[in-house]
């Protein structure tokens, strides 16, 4: 059963669960006691003998007291079970987020962002709700159902048997309708992920969308996706809505039969009026939890689907983090690629027997057409991906045998697609060193040329950049990215198309910056800008899966 895989989130709440179980037992006892008190009240009101010789007002008082106790217990139960669900959701969401962060780059390239967001939010919420509210509601439902049946049998066995006959039909309905709930739940989640992914992509590229006048087209696509979701939800809700009333109808038919047989037994003198009323109330009480159990079965199918998706992700191997791996003994930053071959699983080769060398105090260019494998080499150096054959040496150490943290701490990557967090300029430059001072940040910004435009902003280094830097120009974002890399003071700096968003003056400034600031470092530049060759010490051209020194 899938619940076994998530017991680690339930165990820390075991003392709270124990107290809730006590509350459930009290509430169940009160629920089972009320029909008995009503029967005794009826007998006292009609002048018939009762279990204790008391005025009917005594039973009224006891009845009201049980109603108040029931309300208080339900309040405590509802509050505490919701808090347990919130705690489980918090722990599960954090676990998922931490795990997803550690997954290899290949995982994200194959999945929509909306699918990942739906997993952390929707699926985690469905499972947490089931482990807290739905699962714990089973106990009182079963206690009340079994208790009602036993108490009815204590009054009249034949009448209890009528209800018992309905139970096989109850389970048959659950099986027939439940088969449709789980696949529908999976389709709903997938469609929800597509909707979120579509909206996220369009909002992230809002300038592109508006510049090409795509508003109506994208609105039509979004509407089509939501209509598809509506149809799936319609089918899902139809089955869920049908399940509970069908079961309740089945049980209610049994209650009608009980009422008919009870009246016949009462007329024949085999039942008293208090027993008749008590039987009918127990029959009504029995119908409620059985109907609830039907709804619980539907929730179980949804939770099973959500748990499968969560477990599928948790079973994906994260990036190799071997705590026993050696720390990189950094010396100069001398990098060697030896017979590197790489291809994605099932894909065509991107690199074949590549050999290259990147020396310290040298600027090395990688040039080639799009898709030739330039960025693949960068990802191999960062160990975002691993070579299929060959090895990469850094200061004569195989980087596959050193810890990821120690490797990446010596490499600064300035990517073409600059990623900025939704915060201030200071926070983005200090992203790799959040404990750094303002003076150090300003020094790095001056070195990258970002200080000039930052000082022109009203809030300076505290100016907000917006989500992914939307409030800045492409050139400004690149300068902040460069300042962030310089602040790390890494001895190896990798640039991916550093001048793609710059004008001619920007190209010249970058060339001067490289010569001035990056002396003594190992500098690797991926570029289409042929003018960059005049500042390079070495140029590699990548063509047809191979690398050639020019």
C-alpha cells in the first residue's frame, strides 16, 4: 500500500494522532449514545418504563449535554487534524523541493515547469490531506457503522441483517466507480500542469508575446486547455458525486425496509415505541458513515495517483553527492579533456573523442554553429552532465572523482540566459556570497561596468530587478551576471555568449575587461563573435562532433 512509503511524515505526529484518536472515540461514543437517549426519552414521555426511573426532562438534559460535547469534540478534532495535515504538507513539500533541486539538468529539460510546480503544490496537498483528514476519518466512520449495526442487532437481529445485506452492494459500487476515478485524477493533474506551464511560459516572455501581437492566439490556446480541463473535471466530479448518493440510496432503502419491518414488529407487540424510534435513528446514523466511506474511496484513488507521481520523482537519482569524495586540490586551473564522447540517451552523438586543453592565464574561445556541442562542453565542465566515455582533468584530478561542491566552488559560469532572482541588484550580485558586504558588491559592479547604470537608478543597489530581471535591459542583466561571477573570485570563469546582447561599444568594453581583470585565470568563452578571436590565446572550432584547434 502506498501509505507505507510516507509513514516517515506520519510518525512525527504520532502523539497528536493518539490524542485525535481519543477525540474520535469520544465523538463516536456520543454519536452512538444519542439514539439510545432519544429512545429512553420517548419511553419516559409516553409513561413507559426506562432504564433508569427518571423524568423525561432528565433525558432531555442529557441529550442536550451530548450535543454540546459533540460540537466541542468536533471543533478540537477539526482544528488538530487540519494542523497535522499542514505539518505533513510542509514536510512533504520541503522534501520534494529539496529533491527536485538536486536532480540532474536532464530531468528539467524533459519536463514542463508547470508539471513540476503541480507536483510540489497539488499532488503534495492531495496526499497530505489524505494522510491527515481522510485517513483518520475512517476510524470514527467504521466505529459508528459497526456500533450502529451491533446496537440494532441487540434490539432485533432480523432488522440488522437487512442492513448487512446491503454492504456487498456498497463495495460493488465502490469497485465499479472507483476504477474510473484514478485515471481521471492523473489526467486532471497532467492537464493542470500543462495550463500552469503555458501561463508561466507566456508571462515569462510577455514582451515577445506583445511584440508579435499573439495575445488573442495565446488566449485561445489557454481557453482550449481550460475547456479540456473542465471536461475532465466534469467526468471526475460526475463519478465522485454519483458514488456517495448511490451508496446512501442503497443504505436508505435498507432503512425503509427497517422502518417497514419495525412497524410490523411494533404492531405485533415484539417492539416497544422506544425500541422502534431507537432502531430508526441507528439506521439513519449507520447511513451517514457508509456514505462517507464511499467518498473516502474516491479520495483514496486520487491519493494513490498523487503518491505514484511523487514516488516516481523521489526515485529518480539526484546528482551524485558523495560525501566521502575527495575535495578538489585546486592549484592553477589547468583543464584537460581526454577522449570525451557524449550523447543523450537514445540521441545522436554531440561529441566524439574530443581532446582539448584550457590553460591558466589563457583565454580560450569555443566557436561553432548552433547545436555543434559548445554548450555541451560547458555543461560537462560543470558536471551538469557526465561524459559517456573519456575523462576531464582539473589540475591532473579527474573531476568525476571529486565532490561537486568543491568543483563548482572554483568555477564561475556567466550564462547567455542570465537568471536573476526577484530581488534587489545587491541581492543578485551577492547571490553566490549572501554574507558579503556592500563595499565588495560595489567593487565587483565597478569591475563589470554595472556600477555606472546602477548609480543612475533611484534606489541604486537596492533597486528591484523584477522577476528574472524583467525591469533591466539584456545588457544590464549581463553586467550584473558578470559582477556576480567576479565577486566569487573564482580562478576559472566560463562565458556563454557574453556579448550577444551588447553593441559594438559593449564588445570593446568586454574585450578590455577580459584583458584587464581576468589575468591569471582560466577563461573559456563560447561565442559567435569572430572579433573576440583577437583577444584569445587559443581558439577551438567545433564541427561534426569534433573539436579542432585553429
